[in-house]
C-alpha cells in the first residue's frame, strides 16, 4: 500500500489531493460532493462579508492547455459558510476555509466568524486578481505583513496564505521573510496567473466578459510557473513551513512533480472543473502508480527530492 497521506500544520490529511479554492466549492451541494469524493480535504470558495453574485458571464473559459476566469468572488458570505463548516466536518477530512475580503477590515471580520465555525485550517487569500480596481494584496509586501499580523492576533486556528505567482527571486525572498515574521503555518501557491488574455481569432474577440477579457490563467500552461514558485520557497525553507502546490495538475505525474519540488500536498483547479469530483480517485491511482514504480513508499518520502545538475 502506498501511503498518500500528508500532514500540514499539525493536521493529518487522508491523502494530499484536494480542490483548489474556487473550483466546485461555492455551494453547500458542491462542498458536500467534495466531502463524499476521494479528495483529501474540502476547501471552500474564498468568502467575503456578504454573499456576492460575482462578475457578469461568460466569466470562465477553458481551452487546450488551460483556462481563464474572472469570476469576481461569487460566494455565500461569511455567515453562511460559518454555519456550514461544522457540518462539513462529518466527512472526516480536513476543512479549509478560504478567507478573502474587499478591504482589510473584511478579513478581520471573517477571522472572527471562522474562529466560531472552527475549520481545521484557514487559507488567507492574498491573491485574487479579478476584482476591478483591487490589486492583489500579495504583491504588496508591507500591506500583506500588516494584514497577516492583525489576523494572527485574532485567529485561534492555524492559518496559511494563498499566494500569487512571483517571477523574481527577490520577491520570493521578501515574501518568505514576511511569512516567517508572522509565523505562517503553511503556504498555498500559486493562485492563477493574473490578468492574462485569451483571444478568439475567428470572432476577433475576447473569450470572457469582465475586465475587457483579462482574467486569471490556470491549468497546464501555468505548471512551470507553479513548480518554480513551490521550489523557490522550498529552497528557502526546506521542510520548516509546509507548501501546498497548485497549478497545472492534470495527472499523477503532475502531482509527483509538485511533491518533488517540495509540496506536501496539491490542489486541483481547472481539471476539477472539467472532470468533476471523480478526478481525485484517478489522481490518487495515478500517483500511487508512479510512487510504486519509483520505489517510494509514501508521498512524503519524495517531498523536495528534485535534483539539480552538478
Ligand atoms: C476569484 C479568483 C481568484 O483567483 C481568487 O483567488 C479569488 C477569487 C474570483 O474571481 O472569484
């Protein structure tokens, strides 16, 4: 038997495969379907103080190689998720609440609501690219630190951050220093590659309606960016702060690559939306196959084992 379990911030996951926040996790039905599936955890949609309809449709488009979205944070709001979360714990797998907001004070209000609801972990989303006029907090290191310090004073549940992709080593250094100072419990990376543009050449038109067609990219095309970001933080921290890798996971080999780079678990976005919750059983089977073929007895045994060339 190959052991696909993992531990993040002291919480044990039956396997290290879960949905990325945003993918099939807005409604009670969707969250319960994740609970009933082979997913190793349930991650909620990023939540805001009030329920939101999100941006106008079409706002998600998939193409060969990936997806683009500008959902605009459609969600049920803090109070509804806070009521739902206790019942989601009946599925005997960790529940991760994704906390967002439209302004800093929102996050503090959400933290108080989540302290009552008691998910296993909180994933603070510093990287939503789709709200017109609101920059991604994770690209502002001072603002990120201020917010996370305040959240640390409020949250009584271990919390991590969902980060955007960074494209320069100095930015990996800077965010790593911030996260160490605030004692972050884990990191999830990467969020979608923000503000990409997909063109339909026949119609000479954009493919999604919000923001003039600009949106967050996911799926296969972002995998090298995701792996680089996971690896960069692993190179700084090693096993001191666990990393949940996300970006471009379509099959068991993709999961294996994330783990080799240093991830302790992976999240699945685009391919979950395309394939539905049965994706988790397939990924678990494919990951077990490659671990066995490579002689690894467990997921954790190959974590960070990527070799550089001498
Ligand atoms: C949305 C997209 C994101 O990438 C994110 O982190 C949060 C919200 C959205 O458009 O709903």
